C-alpha cells in the first residue's frame, strides 16, 4: 500500500545560482498557463526520484516570488553539507527543461491581515518566505520592515533583487563579517512590543530560537509571534515503550518498536507514507488519528491542534496509548 503523492506537473524554466551554495528554480506550467494562486508564506512539496530505483523523496520549499504572479513559482534551495538527498538532487541532477511533480501551494505561515506593522526577521535561507511576504506587503501599501542576516554578502541570496525593489528602503542587511554596528541587535529590535505589530521569523533553528526567546523575554504576546522551522533537533519521547497502529481501512495492526518511527514501521510492512523533512516541521506526512492518544513530538502543529489529538506527524511523533487507530 502506498499513500500516493498527487499534485502538479511543472517545467523547470530557469535555474540560477544565487550564491555559491543557493540555487533558485523557476517552475512554470508546461503549456504556459496559469498556476494555482498562492498567498505569502506558502510552500510547495517537491517530489524527486532518488538515486536508487524505486526510491523517491519529497522536500518542502517556500515560494519566494510575488504572490500576484500566476505564471511561475520560484523556490531557492540551499545545498546542505549533510544533505539527505533533496538539496543535492536539485542542485546536481535537475536541469532546465526537466519536469517536476509538486504539490499545490500550502500555507502554515500566513501574514496577519489586520497587522498595523510587520517585522520580518530572516536568517540565511530563511529569507525565502519573508521575501515573498515583503513583495505582498509592498504591493498592498502595508507598513513593514525586513531584516536579513547572513554570514557574508557572498552567502546572501537575492541581495540585488531586494536592493532594486520598490521596498529597498525598508530592508536592512546584517552580515557577520562586516562592521559590528550593522550586525543583528535582537534586544534593540525587539525591545518595545506594540499592539498591532506582528513578528515573522524564519531561518536556522539557533537563530529562530534566539529571536523568539528575546521577543518573549521582552514581553511580546504569543499571538504576535509567527515562525516557520526548516529543521529541528529530534525531540525525545517521554515514554520509551513500543505501541501499535491500526489501519482503519484494512484493519491491519502494525507494531512500532521503541526505536522505530511510525513511518519506518509502516514502510517495513509495505505501507509507504509520503514524508519530507522527517523531523516534524513540514507537515507533509500529517495523518488523521481516529482513536488513541498521540505523543506529539513535532514543531508543525499548534498547541491547540496537538491537544485535539485527532492528527499527528508519524515521521517523529509516537503514542501515549497502546494503540493508535489511523485513517489509513
């Protein structure tokens, strides 16, 4: 049994090295038609063939072009030194003219429509969804500022695009190897939370943790903090016991060992679930729970969604109860 990947077929129209390790791709409808609309903060899942026959991988990438554009989707991919296959495949194997299978756009990182001001803080490749947000906010005449930090200008993507944009005066760059006065000063940036100001942050986990910790310490309300993780450290389960999952559609019961994930246990029995990050941050494997109590170890679901216990991320989350009945 395979949980199929379904979505759109797109053609790679352009492939551009933005930096020595960040490559952007423009994806278009094969016949030149309009693509489904998307909102600022959206991402798509890209389905790629693995190096081994019959092996496939799915990875999520934020859209970084203007949401008003219907003729293309633009993504940017950082080559990860310890790539699990996705970034390496896109950098090394995907060529202009190739066809890719992608999902329709999804958004778990949306702009708040009633914000008086938006503060966008980006670290490294985390600039991609925030650049899309800046395009949208500028087009609507909304108040915002974008701060973008990187190790150096050579490691920062889309700098010329931002410098030439209509919102260039609202962008501040922060580079680790340049003058101390221009580097990120999070306590100063986040010192005065105001009603109606919303903070959006994306980037490496260490950067995001520093931003969110600083904001919370300064008194920012949780409702004004918005973030999107690209990766996460594996969370440790509170319980180390095994459990079982039951597939509602077939009645099959599959044991999950104490060192296995649900995805691994199901795959060993021929039940493949589409996954992407494998770390509980992207939501690609989100599965309905019909009975039982999950042990949520993800960073994707909100606290309220986790408390409902009607869905979980089988790539990382486990079970507090002896059995989970899954909508599979």
